[in-house]
């Protein structure tokens, strides 16, 4: 548990601020702390919750909301596939771990160097739990602040971008192998130019998965030759 807490400290800072931003935006649309509490508990999807604010305010249909959810969160399909082996044997804990697999949690679990004397499944469970708790706390706190304190809302949504930039920077500095990061950045940039800002997400994820698979095959082949 201690190792999981220490690992999630960077996420704590980001999720509190990101959650506060969401809670403030939600309250600005007329939805109070109770809405923030239940959305953060049962949705636990940062970007989709931000989108959900507008869906709620505009009275979007269930079908429109479902389609938007699939489009926004399609990347989680690839996250889940890559975690099948890591979650195998986790028992009942894996259901919550699957539910709580956010971008930031996925990033931490992929990069984690868990000692032999620490159960990896327990570590993964508590990383997920701590991140979820941070998010709930931030969302509710933001909704309370938005309800009682006059606030200028312009620019609040940028906190999501700032969090991803900080995570990318931390991972870049923590390893000497920058090839996967460069693959992700280049693939995303190319797909953004080709498909546009509305349609680049799924193509970029497919390109990243394909490129990383080829990279893994090449490195494995070289290792076998040596």
C-alpha cells in the first residue's frame, strides 16, 4: 500500500486540480456536489466527464451520449487488451482494476517496477483505488467551490492538457529509452494532420499499437540473435 501511495503522488496533484476544474464547470451548469460525487464514483472518466457536462446541459439523448462515450474512450479498448496478462490471476480485485483503468493509472502500472517482495496485483489495486479517491475528492471539492465562490471559468479545461504534459515529461525523464514516447508523439502528430482534430484519435492509437508491436518484435529478434 505504501509503495502504491508514493507512486500515485504525482497523480494526486493532477487529479485534485483536474477534479476541481470539473466540479467547478459542473456547478456552473447548475449541477451541485451530489452530481459530482456520483459521476466521479460511477463514471471515473476525466475527459468523458468534462464532455458529460455539456451533454447534461444540452439534454443530449442516451444514444448520442453512448456514441460520444465510445468515441472519447475508444483508447481504453487498447489499454484493456495490453493489460490482460498483467491482470490475470488477480481474483475479484481485477473487476475494480478494470473499471478504474484511467490514462494515468494505466501509465503508472505500465511503468511500475514492482519489487519481488510486493504482490503486483495488490499494488495495482491500491494504485487504482488511490487514484479513484483523489479524483472523487477533487470533483466534490470543485463542485463545492463552484457553488459557494464566484469564479472565472475561462481556461479551466486546460488543466486536462497540463496533466498529460506533466505525465509525459515525467516518463521521459525517468527512462533512457525514448523510442516508445517518440513513436507515440510522431504517430499522433501525423494522424492529426491526416485525419483532423475530430477523427485522429482511433487512427493514432492503431498506429501506435502497430508501431510498438513491430518495435517489440525487432528487439526480441535482436535479443535472440545475441
